[in-house]
């Protein structure tokens, strides 16, 4: 019998979604905006303790609007974490601005305060400070905000927190996504909760969120006829999808606990294997463990992360490399990059050695045992 494929982080409907979708159908609030959108914004703001939120069609559009609110334009510099999904930086290019990439540190895999300080010092000495810094919180965990926030304050550079992967995580007890001027969440299909596609921009600055709301609905002036002074976008989330989001938000805490459980089971079973090093958790952090990730030292383990990924796929198990750093992408080949250490790029190493294991919030113990046993068996064979 062929086993069903075990996915990395599949959507997991909690049971409440259909109720909100039905409400939308019954009231014919299928389009355009509607009560689910308003409530989803309120409920999410409540969850993360932010003043204002704007539900959007994607996390990428939220980053785009955050950059626009900070008046990023042609030729401006924006710093961004290098170890991330391309969506963190693409909106910098939409606006004609120039990204500068910052390395990771080994303790959270997120933006290195050391590399950031080097980059800020150099930019300051050249009188060319960035107009914004996009700090990414990878795989469910916050960056080291105790160091990053004061550094950005020192140079008066606003932070956009890309919390697309870290909704529900905390740092010093404060919600991931609420450390900067703007925070961004994603509800793409693979994220901890999903609307099938969607995002949210949050801020304590209510006026700015209202401005972004205006842009996201084609910048329609408040008159009956269609009057336009500024360029606009069609970026809003539909009332149906917001209904899915409301249902998912109800089970978010449950999913965080489930994902942390998944991590713990992998950790107990595999962390003693020589060369296996799980993504650490900062003492200030409570990660959601959106994905269980680790690095594999081939010399010690006898197998590389890429070889293991290929072997696992033969057993119908999906696993992936960690993000390929953006400074290594052809798209960004002309961008400056600041390393954590002079002689080594941490993000390069995490990319070369990293692997993400199946981490669904509905991953059964049985399926997880199958993944664990398969890894142990693959390692035993590779040693012969
Ligand atoms: C998923 C993701 C995004 C983009 O979100 P979309 O909703 O897919 O546009 C941005 N940044 C990071 C780090 C992500 O993982």
C-alpha cells in the first residue's frame, strides 16, 4: 500500500471557517468587502495587541504598502534580511529602491545585529542611511529585537517587521510583528493559519493604516463619481477569505502548541545524532516552530541535507532546503551584503546545511514516527 504524501505544512481547517463563509453567503456579502473583513482585522489586532490592521490579498502587498507609507522611492536604500523568501524584498524593487542585505546570526537564524551595525555605521559615514529596515522573523521565531530595535532607533531608521512566518510568536512576551513601525503577516496556504491567500498590515499608527486602506482600494476619493488623484492598487482581501481567516484565528493557539509538539518529538528523537543541529530558540523567544528546521553537518552525519531531502522524497515525504539567501540570487546580484563575521557568511552556511521537516499542525504521531524512522534508516544505510 502506498502511503499518502506527508507535506511540509499543509492547510489545516479548524472547523469554524465554514460558519463564517456561510454567513457571508447567506447575507450575500460575497463581495466586495464586508463584515468578515472588518471583524478579521479587529480580531487579529486584538490577538497581537495592535491599534490598527488592514486585511490584504497577500503578505507581499502588505510589505509594498508599508514601504510606500515610509515614502520609499526611486534610488532609496532599504536594508533587508538576506535569509528569507524573495517576497520580503521584491516590493523594494517595485518602488525602484535598492536593497542592501544583512546576514543572519547563528542563535536565531535571523538578522545579525553585528552585521546590521556594520552596515548602519558604513551607511552613516557615507551619509546614505537606509529609509527603512525589513527585519524578517524566520520559521516562526522573532529576530533578536533587544539589539536590533535600539540600533535602528540610534540612526532613526524605521523597522518593517516581516512576520509572515511568525504570527503567534512572542519575544519578551510581546507579539512578533509589533516591534516596528509596521508589521506584516501572511495567510498564504503554507503558513500557520491560512485564508488560502491573504495578508495583513498592522501598525499602532491608525492614520497610516487608513492611508494604506485608501491605496489598497484604487485610491478612490470620497465622492460619488470615480475621482482619482493618486495611483492605487487592488489589494483588499475578499469577505469570503476573511471568513476563513476568522475561523483559523480561533485555532491559532492550538496550532502553535501542535507545532511546538512536533518540534519536540523531532528533537527528542534526532538531536543526539552527530551533526544534527536544530534551530535554536532565543531565551526571550517563544517560537511557533512554524517549520522544524535543522542543519546537518555532512562530515559528522555521513549525509548532506540535500541528499536527505532527495532520499525522503522516495518515501513520499516532503522536506525542503532552507531559504536560499537573497544576496545569492541572480535577481539581486548587484546588491551590497554585510556578513556576521569577516570570514564566514552565516546565511550561506544555513542554506547549504539546512533542512525543513514536515511540520503540519495536523501531522499525526504515526506519520511523524514514520518520518523519524525513515530518517534513522536512511542514516544507517548511508553509513555502510
Ligand atoms: C510567505 C512569506 C511572505 C509573503 O507572503 P504572501 O502572502 O505569500 O505574499 C513574505 N515574507 C516571508 C518571510 C514569507 O515567508
